[in-house]
C-alpha cells in the first residue's frame, strides 16, 4: 500500500494533459480539472491499498478530552470527509470504468476512547457522522475512529484497521493490479523528485580513503533530525507505562545504541504534549557532555512555543569506590532531597514531573525514584547508561538497547573486545535487523615504542601522549585521509574537516608536561601541530567548552556552524566526551594496550574511522 499525508486534490485532480508528457499526454481519457470548492485543499491521511481500495482519514487536532470540543470537531471532520469523498470520485477517480471502494475514518490522537464514547452517547443525531464516514445506520460510528489509547494497543489498532479499510471480505474487486498501479502513478505526479527510504545506501563512487570515511560517517553518524531507528528503539518509546502515575524506564546497553536518541525523542514528545518543564539531570562529572547534548537537542527539536528544558547538576553528590559501590558525600543526599522537595512543589503546580538522565548513576536515580514515589508524586523518569547496577526494586523498568547504530562493524568489533562486555558488566551487541551498508574502514594503528627499546625509531617517553613522533605520524594519517583539504568529492560526498576529529586519551588535558606547566601542550599535541594540524584542547572542568562541544556534536549542520570561527581537531580526555561522536577518533592507549574504558569510551565515539596509537610492550 501507499500512504500519503496532506495529499492535495488540486494537484492530483488537475488536467493531466498539463502534467503528463509523451504518450500519456495524448490519452483521451485523461481526468479533467473541476472546481474543488474545498475549504481545505488536502486530506490529512490517504491510503491506497493494493486489495482494499482507498481510505481517507481526517486527523482531529488537540481536544484534551473536552467533550464539547470533540463533538464540534467530529462534525467538522465528517462534513469535510463527505465533501472530499465526492471530489475524489469526480476529479481523481472519474475516468475509471469501475471505481475502487472509498472508505473514511477519523483519527483523534489526543482523545481517549472513553471520552469519544461519551460524546457519541450524548449526541442526539448521528446521521451526519454516519453519512460523512459512510457508516451504515446499524453500525457503531466509533469503530472507524482511532483514539489516543487505541494507538498503544495492537489489538485495538487491528480492530480499527479492519473496521475502516477491510469492510469487504476478500478485498475490493475493482482494485486490480492495473488500477492500483495507475492510482499510485497518478498520486506520484507532477513531482520531479521522489525520496526513497532505503535500508542501506546505494553504491557510491569514492575517490579517496577520506571520502570513504566521510561517507561511512554520514551513514552511521547522521544528524539527529534524520537518524533511522530500529524497531527495538520504537518498541521502548511506544510501550505504555505500567502505571499512569509513574512512567519509569532504565535504558541499558553498550555505547552507540541510540539510548541518547530515545531520551531526546521522549523529551520532545513530552514538550509537544504540553508539559511545562523537562528536567535534564546530570549525575556525574563525566556525564556533563551527555546532559548538555540531551538538553540542547530536546530544546531545539521541540522549537519555540513548547515548554522549557532545565539542566540540573547533581554531580559530586557521591562517587564510586574501588569496588564499584556508590558512596554518598556528607552533603550529597541532602542536596538530592532538597531538589526532590522542589520537584514536589513543581508537581503541585503542573500536575507531573518529567526527568531525563543520560550516562546516569543508578544510585542517584534510585534515590530520586523512591523519594518521589514515597511522596505520591506523579512523575516521568527516563534514564540511560552503559555500566549500570540497577537496584532490585527498579529492575522491572530496565530495557536493553543492544543494536549498534553509531559505528560501522569494523569499529564495533574493536569495542566488543572490552573486558566489561566479555564479563557481562555491559550487555553485548546484538545483530541489527538490517545489515550495515559496508564493513567500514579498517582500524589504523600507530605503534609507540617506549624508552626501554634500543631502537625507538624516534619515539620517546613511556606513554604515547608523551611522544611527539606519535603525533607526527597521526598527522600524516589525517593528511592521507584528506582531513582539512578542500577536495571536490563525487556525487556530493564532502570531505573531512578538522572538526570531524576527536583525539582522546587519559592524560592529554591534565598537567601533561614534565615541568607540570598546564599551559604547555603535551608532546603528542606538539607533534600534531608541527605538521600543521590545528588543535583545540577541551579540559574536563571547562564547563563552557564542554557545553559548546556537546552542542556542536548534534550533526554536520551544527558542526559546520562552528567551523568558521574555530576549525580544529578536538583534544580531550576520554571521560570528557561521553555521549558525543565524531567521524574520526584518534585513541591514545595508556601504553599497556586498550583497556575497557578506552574501547567503550574512546573507540566507540567513532562513526567511521578509528586510529589507535598503541603502546608496544616487550
């Protein structure tokens, strides 16, 4: 079947001789334009089904269960559908010898079925509705109305579909293959551009390795406004809460599985449904970038006129000890309890509290959850994380997201070698329902030879970040990838810029010189700069820089906005960029190989190419 939204009758009902060309233009049976005289020149939803005919549906705007408003909008929709049905039969289907069945339905996305039934029960005359919806007097009008609570129940959704479109058992005899093909073609003109949604990209002609990296990065690191999710993510979003008063979800999974995207979509839905404020919670110092990213994206996606987004910093209320147990500071719980009191006051004013938390500490989330529930506050609490110790009373809220969306298979295989994934601390990746368009560029390596090697080949220091030679070799690799070069790529494939690159390690932005001069760059960074690679160091405690970094990571459009004023490779400690991503990630290990943190927090930031500066040990 083919589904169209806001299909314009004036376009499809126009004189086809002015639309078709060649032999089609000489067709003597072409449909002639007729005055439409419609108040609105489109139908909200039009379905052309291969076997069942055509369905037109009107979508009723927000009514918020107001019976009077619902009644008024029902009458308007029925009258409009009746008029639109006549127009379609004359102007769109008029040249067909046998016209396919034409069905009508109404969609009420903000009205419950209880409210609809109450309205229909109190209406003295249903004839107008029955005529507009082509419903026989003996049938219930509500059967062809889709309400808010029906959309979350597959059984109800199926019942509406059957009542609306499958009224003739065995299908519509007038809708044969030729008629269906003709109608689909008719509703495809006079457009000159057709957008096809494919499970994978078509083949591309790529001239250089850099163009390959850029193309793969654009496939896996799409802007968040057009990222393609898998059914696993949609199931989490569409699943109704267990309790109307408490909507809690804990999203758990390895890095790059769209947990942040799901939180952003949830926040967008909340604001669009009229909530006053969405609180975005930061629960650790390492989660700052992720919190800024979620808050910025929710605010930008919802647009002006929606509610507000408020960032709340709960970092420092506790920390994990050597065993992984969370230890509260003396003032930590008091700070959380004080904020809970503010949330209770917010709930008294606005009816409900809405909280999102990315890269969350489960102990902080659990404390807030229990406090709000104890005070009988209605709340929404969605949190996400990679390494989570979920308490027993919240295990029922856990939903695993394990299908990789950010990185190509070549990068995923490296990340999977993390010990935390092998021992189950972090869930393992699962195969996505659609195969990746390509394996992705292989991981590139630079071997760092430590001081105790007799032939160090120009390397120095025990650790890669202490080595200028490693920086020079990485700069040469970036030049080979054409990073920062103004190449004209084929078929609109752009080149890589310095803003597409992360350089990540453990000590890059700390006190990183032998004389402890914080203003002097690490030798590795000096090596990059000596080869003409501009760098921008983002310190872990530089709040403004981390926020700017998060807001630039939303996609190529946002990154492009920052290129004119500061085009440079971003250098940061790996715990500074949780939740962010770039096409190319240069990872400096500790000199002893890649540990779990390096794989999960550095390599996984890449949407295309990983360059691993590897310490070689005897």
